C-alpha cells in the first residue's frame, strides 16, 4: 500500500514540478510583454502602415508569430493570446501571418487617421487619378519585399487593362507604362513589364537601385524571401546591399531593361483623351499609365542651425571606411543614424558621438538596439541623449544638452533627420490623400466606398 502511495506521489511530483516551472516562466514572459506594451504606448500612437491584425477568436496561443518577427517584440503573448505590444516597430514583414497555423493573423493597413499624410490608394495601388499608380515606400510600406510584390502586381493590373487603354489612344509613340523610379519597386515593375511585353520606359533621377544604392556598405536590406519577376523566388533570408544590387545587375543585363538615368520628372498631366504627358528634364513622354515608384524620404530634412551649409555636413553615408582618425557627430535616433554611427565607430581612430533629442531610442530595430548598446559599452560610440546641435563650426559643434551648451571638437557631421516626402508634387498632379482602411470586412464595398468619401481630402 505504501509503495502505491509513493508511486502516486512520485508521479505527481514529476508532473507538478515541470508545470510549476512552466507557469513561472509564463508569468515572467507576460510581465515582459506588459512592460513592452507600456513602452509601446509611451513611444507611439500605434502602427502607421501595414501591420498584423489578430483575430483572438481563432488564436490558439502557439507563439509561432512571436518567434519569427525580425523586429523583436512587435507581438507578445498576453493571457494566452498573441497581441500587438510595439506596433510602431512593425514594417510589414508579414512573417507572423505566414507562420500562424490557423490563419488568425491577416496583414492590414493603419487606420485612415494614421495615414492622413499618405496618398489615397485602392487595393490595386491606384491613386485618385485613374491609371496613375503609386507603389513602394511612397504608399506607406518601406519593406523591399512589399515593394517588389507591388511592382509586379501593379503591372499585372495595367496588362489586364491595356486593351481598353489602347482603344483610347493608339499612337505608336505612346508608351503603355512610364515607371518613375528605379528602386526595388521600379525594377520589379520594369521586369514584369518585359515579361508582359509592354511598351514601357523607366525614368530614374539618380542611379539604378534608388535609395538602396545609397545605403552604407554591407547594410542588411532584406530579411525574408521574395519572388522577383524574370527570376522566380529568391530564397535567401538575409541579403546585403551589395548582394541585392549585384543580383539586380545580373537580371538587368539579360533583360530588355529600358531605363533613362539622371532624368528628373517635373510634371505629369492627363489629357482629355486619357493619355498622360510626363514632363522630364530630358523632354516629354506620353503614356497610357504611369507608375510612381518614388522613395518617401524625398529631400533630406535639415536642422536649420547656423553653419549647416558647411561642406563637412552631410545627409547620407555610403562608405564608412573612407573616414578614419576623424572626430564625427551623427545626429538622429532612427535606424539610419544608428547604423551610420556604428559603421563609423568601427573605423580606425574615429571618435564618434551620436546626438539624439529624446531620452531613449524608441523606434529602432531590435538587432540595432543590441548592437548600439555594445558600441556604447565598448566606447566605439558615445551617445548623448536629450541633446540638439545649435551651431556647427569649422572645427567644432555646439550642442544643447539639457539646457547647457557644450562645444565638442568635430571634423564631420552626418544628419539623419528623415526627409520631406514629395507630397507637394503629388498634390500638384492631382493625387488626393487619405488611406483606404483595409481592416474593414472583405466584400463590404458600400462601407469601403463610404469610408473613401469621408477620408479622401481635396488636393
């Protein structure tokens, strides 16, 4: 009898002890999740672009979504269900939706009030001007994977309409599509246009690759597989700037890629016949459809301080290893500023200071948060929170630090304060603003139309 009791006690302990450890770890995990949730509330009013929508009715609490996100603690488990705790970090990878085994996660756009400064787009990426499309970062999604997918899908939409468009204008000198911008979205659209045998031309004001070509050396630009037109699925999960551009060049050399670089688009007008006139620095083009694959940063935003016009002040870092034994100030608190500071800090003899106006970093990728902490501990980068440059001099910079001014020796300044999106240009060509709310139930066209009427503001 006593042996039976001991057996039951032993069995109970075998089950109970692991369960207690599990419950204890679950409690700690939920505490961390609530802490992250409070931080998310403090630093952000919510997601500003594509982000996951979780149907808790179907969520089974398997945690698959929380483990695959490259940005860290966007999602967490609370009460046995997945929730968004740091929505402002989400840039639309959609890996969480792919990982969910029960389909409880769908990717949706931010509410219209959050996207008031973004152009109104239909699900086909068409603006308020018929047959004028916007794809990529300018439409609210910064992820290269999304840009590639949008470029491909946008050309498919134009291809499906091309018969009717050609009826409206059969001039052989009129293009089927003019693509403005040769970054990820523009290249994808160009390759798809070749596949679809469209008469197209791509216009790029700088160089092929767009913003990606201007990234620092070895910057990680892709973190999930993507399908490129004329190639198929690119299976690498991590890709540097150099690898991506080399891959593009390989494809473009084999394809009938028609592009004009160093040419800026000044105006776009639509005639009564439905044909667009695209006025560029190189002349005038006519097209049945136009795709704007422009970056959202536009013109770099300046600080507006004395001395900012000095040649040592720059707004983009391409090759960090060109600078050694220099005293450097980097201004900004986003991923670009932190990556530049770390890149410069690892070069021989550099003394790098990072100035940020807030008291902590709040909108950076998880991997960058860990790396900058390591750089701060090792002394490769000195971070000065709650500071602002007030004057830039030939050999120094004056910083306002909590109301006290401090002068630090300086050779170069990099400013990463974001950019001014080309909204004025979009309004000039007739594009209206106010995002469509993609969270409404599918099939509710009347609700969608009513929302569009309420949210679209006149140009």
